[in-house]
C-alpha cells in the first residue's frame, strides 16, 4: 500500500553554477525540509549570469572592478562575509582556489541531461564542490565529465550532453519556462508551480514557507 503520509513538494530552482548565493539558498532550503520531514522533488532551471564570458573565464577581481568599481579591499571584505554566511549554511567557499567566473553553458546542458537519469540534484552538489571548494574550471570538458562520472553517469553520456544540438534545443525550452517566470534575481524557487521565492533565505524562512504549502 502506498504511503500517503509522506509530505512532498515540487521545487523548481532557478540558478547558475557560479552564483555564490545559489548553493547557500539551496542548502538552507534542504535543511528546512529535513527539519520538517518534507521530501523535496528538485528540478533545475538555468540562469546564466555571464553568458558572454570567454573560454578562459574572467578573474573575480577583474569582474567586480569592471562591474562595480570595487577595489581589492572592498572585494576582500565582501568575500570574507560571504565565506562566513556560506559556512553557516554548510557550504565551503575557498577564494584561494576559486579565482575566476566561468561560462556555464556546458554545465547547464549537463545538468539538463542529468534529469532523465534522476541525477540532477547529485550533479548540482558535485558542481558546487568542484567550483566553490576546489576552484575547478566548470566550463572545461574534462572537469564536467569527471563530475558526471562521480555521480554514476558515463563518459559518452556526458559528452553527448555537452555537445548535442538536441540537448541545446531542449535546454532552450527550460529557458523559455524560466523567462515566463520573470526572474529578476537568483537563486529563486518555484514551489509546486504556484509560489515564487527569491533569494537565499534563512532556514527559518524556508521552514515557514514549506509549512504553509504542505498545509494547503
């Protein structure tokens, strides 16, 4: 007999692999669900913060200088605060290794293709570790393929996901879905296709939100 007592919610997470606040929000949401014994069925929608980045990427220092006119002192202050916030969420960010922003198109293609194997969430967590903790170039084929191998996908599958025009076309459908949500900032979370939550909220915020939805 099917257990109908399990509480489940569908979560569409709009994210980018290089977004510092995305893994923080993701982790806090997961903790909130675990605290409430709620099962979250995650799907991921792509949002590229820097779609025009070249293959070699761009240093974080140069990016913040170019975008916001921040000097080294201002950037260091921001990064120190970010590292503390991330640590409180159980996320490790090592700026001695994470020196660049990278183009994330290939990573999002791999994330999309992993869905059919029920591996999206595992791949998201592997990419978080690879990029934020280890500082790896998650635009590089070998890095992406290695991440795929570590979650149980094979090399041929990963290569197909990265280079297939069919996968590119399918990803565009997800981008249309994301655009329809009129997302202004990430991370964002669509709950049961009804409620859009923006930002890396606290565990207590997510607990209140999840409780409201399971009681509807």
